[in-house]
C-alpha cells in the first residue's frame, strides 16, 4: 500500500463507490451446488462419518489443545468452500498468523508440556482438593460442597459438587451408598480389581485427567469423585437443578398446532426436538461460550441433509467468540450475525419446537443456548421471517391469504406515514377532492405542520407500546388500549393532531403488530421513521430514493452465506412454501437457496392413494 | 489514505447531498390547509377589454354543507357563500392575473390542482377562448380532470347556482354529473387537455359541453294546449321542462371552429355525434313506430365497438366511409306487435332502424360541414394517413377543406333480443 503513489481524493471516492475497495472482511457465501455436486458431497460426508467412528473417543480430550490448529484449518476452508485446493502450507501459514507470538520465544512442545503438567489431575487427595478449593475460591464460596469419604479399604477420597445444581438423591443413593457399602463385595472378591466407574451407579460417567475439564463438568452440575492414588477424576452425571417445565408458547401463540414451547433448560429443549424428529441423523454438537460463564450452546442439524458448509460456518463463528459471558439468545445473535448494522434480522428466533424442527428438516441449523427459551435458526431469508408458526397448521388457502396480508402489513408499516406526509405536503393533486377537503377541514384548527403531527403521534404510539411492556400483567395491556384511545381522542379534541392522522398511525401500528417476527417488526419500526423523513423532505421522490436504498441494503444482506432476498435476488428455484404456501403434497422440494444435500422432500406423488383404485 | 479520513469524506458527501436534496424539497412543501382549492372557474366578458373571472373555492368549515344558501344570511350572490364554498368574482386583464388578484384577498394560496370545470359564457366563447385557455395549460398543476363548458347566459350566474342537491359534497356531485354523459349521451364529456389539443391541432375542431341554468319556467302549466307527442324535441340547455332540484343542466354540444364557438348540437344530434365517434356505448333511443302512427318503439342500442373509418383522397377530394355495427335490444313496442314471429317484419324493422341512424348521423355531419365547416369528428386524423409528411398534410389545410369531404355512413343494425317478453299478449282494447 505504501509503495504506491497516493491517489487523489476523487479517485479514492470512485473506488469506494464502485466497490473496488471495501473495508469489510471477507464474507461467507454459500456456493451454488447442482445435484451431482450435492450427491458427491453426500458421499464424502458418509465416508467422513465412517472414518470418524473409527477414531477412538480420547480424541475429545486433546481437543482443547488442538483447537487453535483446527480453527486455522476451518477458517482456511470456509471462504471459498473449496477445502481441497488449499495446501497444507497455507494452513500452517494462516495458523501462524493467528497465533500470538510470546515475548520470550519458547519451543511449541515446551509450552504444551508445561501447560499439560499444570492442568493434570494429581495422584493424591490433598493436592487435588487444594486445586479444586483454589479454583472455586473455597472457603469464601459456599456453593462447592466437598464431601470427604473414607472407603472400606481405608482409602481417602472425596466427592465435589455444586450445591443446588445436583440431584442429591442420585448422589446419596447411587454414588455414596455403593462407595461406602462396597465392603461386602470387597470382602468376598478382590477389591483392587474393581474400577471406580463400576462401583458408582449413575448412568453416565467420564474419567477426566484434565483438572479444567473437571471444573467445567462440576459447573454443569455433575459430581466429581476422587479416590486417593488415582490419576483421574471420575465425573458422574448428577445434573438436577430447579427448572421451569415445558409450558405453552408466550409469543408465538397458535390456535391449531402444538402448544409446547422451549424452556430455559438445554437438555429439555433438545429432547423436545428429538421427540419430533426421531432420526438417527439428528446431530447435536456442544460448544461453550463465554470465558467467564461457560454457557453451553448446542447446534442441532440433520446430518446428510444440511449443507455441511453451513454447519462448518456456524461452528466456526461459535468457536471464535471471545466474550466474558452470554446470557440470552439475543446476545448470541448479535455475536454471530453477518451484518450487525442491518435493521433486519438475519437469524430467526423462535420459541417453538415444531417450527425449529420444520426448519431443521428444510436443511437449516438450530442454535440452542442454555438458559434461554429462544432458539436461533440459520440461515434465513426475508420470506422465512414472514412465515408464522400456524402456517403449516392451517389450510393452504388460508395461509396464502394470510401471507398476502402480512406482506401488505409490511408495506403499510414501513410506508404509510411517509406516504401520507408526501401526499399532504407535495402532491395535493393526487388526493381525491372530497378527501382533500376532508383532510383540510380536519387540519383547519391544528397549528402544526403535518410532519410535527406525524412525529408527535408516532412518538406517542411508541411510548404507549413501551410503557405497555414495562407495566406488569393485565394492567399493561389495558393501558395500551386505553392509552391509545384516550391519547388519540384527546389529541384530536385538543386540536394537536388531525383525526386522519390517528387512522394513519393506528393502521401503521396494527400492521406492525401483524408482522410475525419480533425482530423484523422492530426493524420496520425504525425504518418507518426513515421513510417519514424521506417523504417529508422530498415527497414521492424521497420515498422512491429511500426504497431504492432499502432494496440495495436488503439485497446486500446475507444470512450465513445465503442471500437474504433469495428467490427474488438472486433468483432461485421457486418453492411451494416460500412466498405463498401451496398444498403440502405439492411441496416436493426443499428451499433451493439453502442448497441442502438432499433437495427432495417427498416423492413426486405424496398422496400415493390417489394412484390406487379404491377397494 | 487512512480509513478514518475516508469515512469522514464519505459522511461529508452524504451530508452535502442530503442537504441539497432537502433544500430543494422543502422549498416546495406546502401544507394542504395553506391552499384553497378552486372547484369551478367561470369566465365572462368584462368591461372594456377585461374579463370577469368567477372562482368557486371550497371552504374548510366543519358545517359547510348545510344545503341552502349562505350561513350568514342573505343570498349567495351577496355573501358569496354557497354550500361549503365561497364564490368570488374578479375583473382582470387575464385569467392568471385574476388568480393573483384573488390571492391578495383570499388569505390563502389559490390552487387549481383540483378544479373540476371551467365555464365560458356563450357570449365570450363566440369571441374566442384561445388566448385565455393557453396560459392556463402552462400551469403544471392544472389537472387533466378539468372539464370545459360553455353556458348560456353569464358564467357568474351559473356558478351562483352550482350547489349540491344529493349529498353534501359538491366536488363529487360535479364529477358524477359528467359521468352521466355515458348513460344518456345528451352531452359529451370534454376534458381541458383534449379541448386544448384540438384547438391546436390541424386535424380536428374543439367541442365543449353546453350548459345553462334552468329557471323552471319551461314546464307547461295545466290547461295549456295539448299538442302531439314529439319524441325528439329540439331543446337547448335550460329548456328541459322540469321543476325542482338542481337548476344547472347540461344538454348538447358546443361546436368550435378554431377557438370560436360557431354553433351547437342539440341533445339528439349529440347522441348521433357521440355514436359516430365511438364515445357513446349504450343507451335508449325512442323511434316512431313505422306501423302505427303515434306509437313508439324504444330500443336499447349498444355500439358494437368503435365505428370503422376508412378514408382516401381522389383529386384532392377526401372520401370518408364510416361503418358501424349496432346491437339492438327491443325495450318496448307500444303497439305490442311481435316482430319476431314475422320474419319479414323483423327485417323491415332492422332496415328502418338502420335508416334512422344513418339519417341522424348524416344530418349531423351535414350540419358540421355546411353550416360550420368544423370537423369535430376527428376525421382529419384518418385523412392525415393519406399524406407522407405532416407539412404536406398541413399544407393541404384539412380544416378548411372539411366542407368538401364526401362522407358515407353505413350502419348495420342487428336486433338480437326481443326484450324480456318473447310473446307479449296484446292489451285488450276497450269495448
């Protein structure tokens, strides 16, 4: 950069406008696949799977250490989606770029061994106890319970678990009791030969040699068991904390259709999904996000159906989040979305297992964060945000009609106030005379220009909405309705706004509520003000300009490599459940823009009975 | 260059663009209540060289449409208030100047964007309207929805009677009244832009709607002498024998030659004229029954598409063939004879109807050729096709030579339905 002669400002401006120069990082674009390619990929996927099965389980232990290398490999593979072309040299080079160079150069092997020794489980009770106590800040921290035990064979040991996170019955009955009552068996048989994991009776155990992994397991609610002399700590699954049960959905209410919603518990949520998709290909992968909170996050997808590049991209983003803690799906969404400046969401939020399952079956990936009842679904397009949970439960005519209504609502919610403003300040000749005179009559005693009226009313409406959310329970809803009525009525009789405007604002508000996606509705609320400004300043010309800008922004958006405006720009094969919903038996293909490995949803004839003669 | 500096530059450019745009935009912004909307413009001859322009503008008072006269007492002529509108008359050297003058008195800017009609007094129209129409059309805001009317008597008096009788909305009443043209065919529907184009064009002459105030004195009182029933009286606007309701009425077509009014077509001639130009689609016609004098046949006539006009020139004499197909439904036959049971009578009736329409149209064409030499049929558009270039056509001077054209009218009537009764029983004669 520095060698070249500095260019003049105009030249640089041109480069900027013509996209020759972009300050944005490389974006991930999902490459187009034809059927042959998708078959090949499917096969290679299967091969990988079988290879993975042969690899022994202990690979997981070394994962933490090799993470840097794996990340490097992933990042090098993703952008083009052509991993074969990248040479090993490149991988190393990239890895080298990412690694931080320490001030005092150390050989890589030395660093590794030093770390390993420090993290290793010690072979005596006291040192291990001390490590755990230090890690959990005992005795200040009262949550870690350490139960010392002396086994019948006089060996010392301990149980460590977090109070409140565990099921105490399991610990008492299936860990403590077998350990302490082991005498009977030991006297009859040989004690030494029996491994610790054979004594405890919990359904899942793990022998961990790394103390950090032990700590993270304890944090999850598992119990660590150690007996003197061992070089590992046994982790017994004892998770059993208080949690909310499966309840009915709060925000995505349907009349027909299942009435279950996700809850805060990750396991329950995954179970809810598994209950709907009983398929052995349904894969759940776990990640820990938040360096201080270690929140567990799962991605769920259907192996062999979802495009592996999407999964890899999701994993890459999740693995490379460096943040202290994450508590809600919204935070996670902000950390992984493609364009954080976009007003429109590029990740779908849902609290419904059925909707999540349907998305997974289309070839999308669900991201579930522990402790939040909202599941993130990627990749999504604008059309998916216009779908509601009830769409699949209703008859197709009704759904199609409702989707039309939603698209109208979308347009009204963005445009109507701006449109009204443009009409009344610039384009009087376009209003029918009767209406024009009616508007003028209504405005006669109002001292403000229309723009002030619009802004006042919009602000009032937003205030009512915001207050309605804050005020608890039934009062909130009532306040919303009463507030809107009283405020509108009073504003009109006080000659602050004209009655036509109340209709405009109310219609806009209603349309905004009609949008099925909460985040989308929020984006639209903000956009509306942009259009109000454009209409006030430049009339229809301004609206047209703003619409062009909005379109440019939308077509530029991507959701995990999939263009946000797919099926319109770029044009892809039209599905039967994207904009309109056709009958279920016509929906033979999965959405083309997701590039699933298996695009066929069902055979050409789904209702096979129509081909048969009635008996 | 550092990206920070670039982004600053970008921001500055966007800001400058936004400022420029918003300055140009906001300069034109006008609130609805800053303007008053003229509904009707009337043009009369003033003293000397001046013109008297009457504006009817709508007011924004809540109880505007009170149905009768002004609110402040006194007649509309005194106060100028009428049914939620205000009528003001200005004398000025030109139409545009009159708007300016009125602006200084009306407190709000006068807008012509919603004007429904412009009315010229007959006296004025006969002297020529061109030089006053021309500046009006240069106003961008003057809508294409403005109709052109010529009224008998003074336009000012006409506007003073321009009120809504059916509903509270005068603009709606005015607009819908023009749509009646399609139902009755008694008057054409003429827009300002069409009128103006015809004023300028070398292939057609302008027309306007003929209108007047009916003083309700044409309705014969009881005991007046009884005459024979005349199915097609020759009426001027303002002469319809009626009483009550709206005083203003539209009837007939004003024929212009150049920008001067030269004559008018009465309501029946207007129907033939509209049929010949393809603007009249469907309506009722009352014919004398050829078989029994004093009885009538009522027909519902539907034009089967626009008439076909073919032209050619021979020795610079234009020949024009106008062919049209009419679908006829019989609505009523007063002597209750069933023509459908008698094929020869049926064919006779068709012939009779054809002759009726051919004669009617030929008479209208003769009038326009012989009396006024004014091509209001737009035959010139077809004649122009016989010339290679526009200058050639202009040199030919069609509007002057319209008189020479040999025009042949051919009508094919096709009686398709006998009405709702196929076999009506004759009414028993008095015994």
